[in-house]
């Protein structure tokens, strides 16, 4: 059974930075897709950043230029580096992995951007 655990969220002032981590436990083979999403209360879950098996990436327009998604194969962790954060970047962030025909989600980590 694969589990994804996010961490790295917290409180940061506007203009600050955070690095979110998504640690995968269990055996994951043939990863096709990795992504970070965010969801504010009452809203749908939106894509923030995606990385495909061949290495290409895709970013939400609202965060493009301020975020980077990358993966450390050695420790089975997916990262999201976020810079120049804004109050509207505030909600819960979730990671997702598609592997072997299945989709896995973490439980989320809360980011709060406020002065």
C-alpha cells in the first residue's frame, strides 16, 4: 500500500518562501505523473504544478515563475518550492501520484500567507 505524506506547510508573510515535501512510503513503480494541487474551503481542488514521467512540467498561471516542482528519487520525495508567496496562495496543498494505473493522494498540508 502506498501512502503519501505532505509536510512543510505553515505560516509565512507575503513575499516569503516555503518548500513543501511529499514523502511516499511503500513501493511505487512506473510513476507516470506527480502533481501538487491546492484547495480552499468551498472551492474545487486546482492544479498547481505537475511533472510527467518524461520530465516535462506544467504550472498554474497564477503561480508560474514563483514555484518549482522536482523529485528526489533517492528518498522517494516530491518537492514544491514556492517563492514570493501571496495571501491568495493560502489554502491546503495536496500531492498526487499516478503509478501503475492507480492514483494516490496525500492528506494535505496547510499554507497560510498573511501579514
